[in-house]
C-alpha cells in the first residue's frame, strides 16, 4: 500500500515571451519554496528502445528507422528509491529563486517576476547550469535520464506515460506556447507524475560531454508524436543556451 505524498517544503535562504504579451506582474508572497515531490519506489528503469521494436515503431509513427538510433539499445537499470517533481518548475517558483538572489529573471519577464497569467507555466529560457543552480539552492538536484524514464514508465515498457496509444488530449504539443503545469491530468504516469510528454522538454543530469546534455519529454513546439514517447531523446548541443521550449523538474535522493 503506497504512502501518501505530501508536498515537500524547502525554505530558500531570453527571447520573446513564449506564450503571450500581457505584462501584469505576479507577486512572490514569501521566500518559502514549495515543491511537490512524488515518491518513486526502488525498481527497474526500462530505458530507451529495444532493437526489436524499431521496425514496428517506425511504421506506426511514419518515420525512418534511423529516428530511433539515439535510443538504442534499450536497457534495464536498477534504481534505488528517489523523489521527483510532480510537474516542471514554474515561473512562480523561479521568481522565488530570483528574489532570493540565486538566479536571473528571463529577459522576457521584463522585471523580477513573470506576467501574472503565466506564473503557473513552466519556466523556460533557463540553461542547464541555471537549472542546476536552482536545484542546488533548493536542496534537490536534476533527475538522471533513467530516473526520468522510470517516473514515466513505472515497471512497464510503455510508449507514453499513460499507456501505449497516442492520446492527443493527454499532451500539450503542436501549440503556440506553454500551458499551466498539471493542466492535463489524464496524461499522468502510473506514479502520478505530470507533464512528462509535451509542454516543455526537460533538462536531465546526463551529460555525454560538458557541452551537451540529454533533454526528455518533447515540448509545445513538437508536432511529431514520436517525439512525445518516453524513450525519445533530445541531445542538446547547446547546454549554455536558453530557449523557449526547454525547462526542467527536480529530483531528490532518499
């Protein structure tokens, strides 16, 4: 029987607006950062794509088999228990970090706080090192790619967090910008983790080399459903760059 998942309370000591142009400011009520962390039990992370799956996946999604090269070979990785953010970090949460002197406000905010109607959207225009700095400040860390995939798949080799069939209403993609985090609960993983497909792609702790990092999850700019699969890998060669479609969520070791 699973234990309840209360929010964890952590007390803290560039480009165009991706979704709109309103400029009413939100307010940061206090210096206390609240992160809703979901407990993930120890178990096996089913990562990547199996070579035996490639032909069927290519036909199913109408793409060339080489589309899946970065996901091969699939692997089984044993992981200890950990916690992971239920949703990506929001603009409101990032503003608390900024107010505490820990980081910079994205240029499109035009001030130290985000537009009021975007406070609950995932923060973007943050690079890998920005995300790592937030996590360190908050007493957490970034998830590994394997932890991210386990949070999405649980103990099955499912294609999407919610199952094996693409459900357009379960993911925020092919859109004009980001959406409020957690606004598509039908897209939850078996553990109740949200926004793992679409909305924003997410930095992970995995770096093949200092200039690159693995991003997971697809984003609002994605138009090809194959990129929304749990196994899909986006290797960013611009770990120092800030874009309007990459954000992050946090994790915590037990």
